[in-house]
């Protein structure tokens, strides 16, 4: 538990030795800290909460470690004039009801009393909707300070807000801020410290009065909770009563497991029914009405001019950007630009990285004697590092673009434009961008699903992204199409992309209607005013994404790469099996190369992976794949572009020459039908290491990761089988 | 329907109403529950129950639940009807806030004469018939059209989401724009813009507002 020596919580802690609740969201980093004020930043999406967090913490921030939680929560510790403040950036939420992972986490952190002070960040131009959350925060019995953010926009709209009156009416200190310019931050800091040092007993804050009937009901439930249970040590009983009356399933189950809680639940159930019978409405609706009623009243009293309907700039822009005919072409243009930025521009630094590593490899090779250890360093480790670093430019560029789209407010419009299409696949409009980016590279695409709001939508999108044919797979297509379908390469490759999309649509609908059925997905999406992004916020976002990738995923990808390399190189082929240096009596370098290629080919066959290939070969027999192809598939499972070079090695064409490999492949007389089935298999069969690690990290679920790998394998096999069998029936097998 | 002239004190009517409401599921209700619901002590509830039993309106066996007799059920239903009609009248037609309306309906329901009630009932019935004819779904508005939210009929969690976003009865919503592919739809309420899918907006029942009405 926390933290700052505020008396009440400390006493509670002593009474309740065990952790309050076993939800998987305990603040690990907060756990043992003392002598600091813990400040949670809460607020609606688009309220500028993150800007304020950046302004408050500067560079002193990091992603907090919440075990088992996939929602990214940032923390920042800042010390100033002897006081240490620890800021927690809660996920942006409209309320604290348990409908999405973000809301549950935000609520849990607040419930656990981890925060001494809650700064509620409010978009000044949208007071009513933003203040709804305040009523919930006050119901929780929290000490709240309001940051009236984007105050400049309020002033610009010619409305006059009497801040002092607002503060008095709400019973909460209110500090106007302009986060992106850092204005009001010092004042906010001072108010936080002041409020935190006030004695706890001073009840300055009001909570919502819900009207006599509801208040009587609340009192009754609270009384029973107080008399029959010990929940009062941990929670605000009034809040618990409120949630029981609302019929909140999570709280209901918390009370249900509490000794003596059954009676309170029964009373609450009775009261809910009674209220429904009396009013013809559920208590939940009445509560929401009361909350909005209170807020609307206060806003009306302290706002002297009604806010202008909307900054005309936004309306003007929307007239074009979401125009009936122009909207979608413009959107597609932006997507094209984002794709180019990420993958074309991104390939330039990727080239630098590759050259750098190649240079390093030659240095190592030159500096050390040839042998297994040098091989480990050059091929295993440097290869693995390359496999990690190669993603970074894409991640940086993609998140630069995505930050730009999000911070300007265009992201919401993109979802608005695309939802019709995405919804038909059982997805959310916001899924479009991650899926599209999947065609470039699955790893940053999976990381981009963070923009989706519900866990259901994120998970479903993540399960579909690996079906998007990424550029690594393209290399395999080019080789095979060139070897087996000369003159028809374009059509063959195009057909694979079409197949990729069709299968994604099909799987999306299938999963949406089976596994994900009934799970809440909705499109209640705010379309915020367009705003100018601040370079600082974008850079922070890009930096966080890059370091997140390196810290949370880089290590795993590196480790897996080394393991795969190891399995492909060990056990070593006994050196005595054939004497390569003696054999080429002609002395020509070409023959020596050939011999070396031969050696490499045999080595792979002899290695663990080669043996595995022989072992699993029967699985691929019905698809008509040769043993060489099976081995290439296994080696390529973690990194698909490797399928090409592995085939080169196995067929003894060397790993570098694509021309040679094409000729060798052609000479195998493999029927084109089988070659096509092979491509279909490559398209779907398993995500690369990077994708698997990213998927595991972003979903936080081992089970779903296993599911992903299994379903993709089955899918690939089934489709390849259909291609082979279907083709044979149609008489396409020559 | 002729309302029986009240033969009961208002508190006994309250008891009857409470028993009616609490027993509508199982057909019976325990004394403790009645005491809970009305906030009276168990002994005073027992006393009242004896009165009601003497009038043949309920059956109460020791250690068993309380049941309404057919006569009792009719009577209670009438009391409850009165309450409901008054509540609808106060909230929907006079705009009294629901909490206040519930309290006042509780008081008026015992004192209103059967004649006045009959007229009120007819009036409310006519008004309701009119307004529910005029109801449309939020998804049926055309661009630029405004409407007042009357009620939301949606699955629990989704309704909660709408409530939190400000879709509450009495709120005025304007349809701003329909997406190029005809779905979703952009609305303005409480001074901000929000989009809903067509099928989602169909859960919200509204009363369209004439142009002149919005301006005045």
C-alpha cells in the first residue's frame, strides 16, 4: 500500500494487514515508498492529461510495472524544494465503471488508496462531460484537485468562467492550466502540496447529493455494510453502497465474498427492485441523471457565456476531412503517406543498421580465429541484434505518424470514416491503421493497437494482424513466383495479398461471432476538436514506444534468435565426414564454393532443426512439400525472410545469390501447384519471433499467444491442403 | 374502472403497496423485508399486518411469508397504478425531477379523490399516446436535426456507457453528420461531438424538436 504519511490510510493499513484486494494491479513501484506524495492524474481522453503529465514530470518518467496488466501506465517522480511528488498517469477514462480494462485499472488504483491526491484534468471547453468523472471521484471519498486544462481555448471562445465560484460550488480547488505551454503547472504543484499537507479531517469536499429516495437507500445499504462487514476499513462505504445500488458486477462480487456481505447485497437488490418499480427506471439511470444534473447546474452558474458551439476551425476542417466524397480519398492519401513514411523512409536507417552490423561482422571475423565461438558472435548474436534493431526505424517512424494523427484529433476521424468497413469484420474503426501497417511489418502494427479502447478490440485486431502479409514474406513470394510462374509473378503475388485480406475478414467475422461474442464492443467515440500537436509530446511518445520495445521485447527477440541459430548449427557435422580442402583437385574457386555450399547444406540437414525437419516431414506429406522445403519452413518460422536463404543453403546454391537459387528451384521440377501451396503456407503459418514477442507483451496473455501460433499453423495447413487438393481435382497438377 | 373510496389509512396503503412490490416475484414476502423497505420496526409492521389481515387483504401465517389475497392484490394494484400515473404526470408532463416526483406521488396518491384521479388518468393516457407516437430513434434524424432524448433502451453495460457520455433524458442532441459510408453518425450534445453506429443510435428514443423550438 501507499505511502505518504497521511494518517487515515496509515491507520487503515495497520488494521488491515493483508493486501486489500487481489486484483492484479498492485502498484509494485509504489509498494514500499514513503515520504512522498502520490498524485494520480485522472481525466477524460483528449483532456490533455498526458501533456500535463509531461509538463509536471519532464524527463523523469517511466512506464510503471503492473504485473499482468497490458495497459501502459506511466509514472514520474519529481523532487522540488524538499517535497517529492510521484505522479501516476492513469488511463484516460470517461468514468470509473468497469466496462474496459482501462477503467478497471484506473478505478483499482484509486480504490486501493495508492494515491494521496487525485488531479482531475479537465478540458475547459467541455466542462459538463468532463466533470461527470469528478462526481465519481468525489463519491470515492478522494481528495481532488482540478486542473482546468486548455484554459487558453476557453478564453479564446469568449466565454467567461468564474473559476472561484466553480471551485466553491464543487468544493474542490481549481487551477487553470495550459499544459502544452507549461502554464499553471507551478501553481498546480503548490496547490497539490498544500492540499496534501492539510489535515485529513477537514472535510472540504462535497459529494453528490442524489435526492432523498436514493440517499435513504444509500444510507440503508451503508448501514448494513457498516454493521455486518469490515469493508469500511478499505473502502468508502458510501461509494460501495452506490455501486451496489447501481448493480456494478465487480463490486457485487467483492461484497459477496466478504463475510456478512450477503445481507447488504440482498438489501441492495431489494432497493433496486423497489426503485425500479417506483420510478420505472433503474437506480443506475437516476444516479447518472443526478450527477449530470448537479454538474450542469454548477456549470451554468459559473459560466457567464455559453461556450461557442465549436471552434469554427474544427468545423471548417471537418467539412473537408469527413466530406461525403472527399473524406475517404483524403484518408487513403494520409494512410499512403503514413505507410511511405514508416516503411520507405524507415528503410533508410534500416540500411545503415544493416551496413553497420555487416561491418561489425567482418571486423569480428577478421579479428578472431574462425570457429564455433566466432560463429556464435557473428551469426547468432550479431544476427539477433540485427533482428531487433531492424524494427526500430519502423517503430520510430510509425509512432511519429500515429502521434501526429492522435494529437491533431484526426485519428478519431479515421475511425469515423473506416468503422463501416471494419465493423463488417467485427472490428472497430480504429483497427484499420494497425491492420494496414501490418502489411509493412507486424511488430509496430501490433504495438499500434494501443490506440484501441477495449481489450476485446485490441485482442481481436492483434489476432488478425499476423494474417497481414508483411514485407518479409514478400521476398519469398518474389523468389517462388520468379522460379515457378515466370511471366505471371504479378498475378501470383497479388493473389496472395487478396487471399491475406479475405482470410483476415473471414477469421475476423468467425472470431467475432464465436470466441468474442457478447463481449462489449461499441463505437461511442468522441470526435475532439482539431488541435496543433506539440513536438515535445510527439517526441516523448516516440521515445517511449522505442524504449518500450527495446526493454520489453528486444531481449526476448534476441534470445530466441540465438536459440534458433544454435538449433540450426548444432550438432556440428563431423569434420571427418568428407575432406573439403582435398577434394577440389582442379583448384577452381567455383568448385570450392560449391563444396562449401554442399557442406552448409549437409550441416543444416545434420543439425537439430534438420532432424526436426525429417521428423515432422509426414505432416507436410499431404501438401507435397519436400524435406528441403520443410526444413526451410522450420528455420523460417521465427523469421520468414530466412526461408529464402535457407532454401538457398539447403539446395546448395549459397545463401546470397537469388538468381542461382531461382534456377536451382526451377530445376527441382516442383509442380507449380505445390509451389503455390507453399507460398500460401508461408503467408499464414506462424508469426515471426518479433511478432510473437510483441503479441505476448501487448496482450499480456500466454494462452492467447499459444492460440495465435496454433490457429495460424492450422489455418496455413488447411489452406495449403485445399490449394493442393482443389488444384488436383481441377487437373492443375502437371 | 371505479376506484374504491379509500377505506384504509395512508400508511396501510403504503404497506399494501410495499407488499405488492416486494412479493411480485415470489408471491410472498417476509416481515423483515417489509420493515426494511419501509424503514419501520418489525413490531409495528406486524401490527399493521394484523389490521390488513383483519380486512381480508393479506394472509399472514407465523414463520411464513405474507401473501396478498385476491382482493388485496386488486387494491394494491390500484394504489400502485395511482402512484405510477402521478409519477409519470409529474415527471414527463410537468418536468418535476424524478426524486421529488416520487416523494410527492407517494403523498398525493393517498389523498387524491377517485374522480380527480380518473380525469388525471385519462389525461395522462392521452398525452402519452400522443408523445409516444411522436417518438423516433436517434438514428432516424436527418443531418442538422435536433431532438430531445426521452429514453434509452439498450443492454445494461451499453446503456451505462451512453449515460456516462451524457445521453440522459431531457438532453438535446443534434445530428451533425453521417459518415461517407452511411455509418457511423456524428452527434453533438453537451457541447461536444461524439459518434455512434447506426444500430447503437437506434437504442436512443428521442422526440424531434422543430426548428423554431430550438431557436426560442
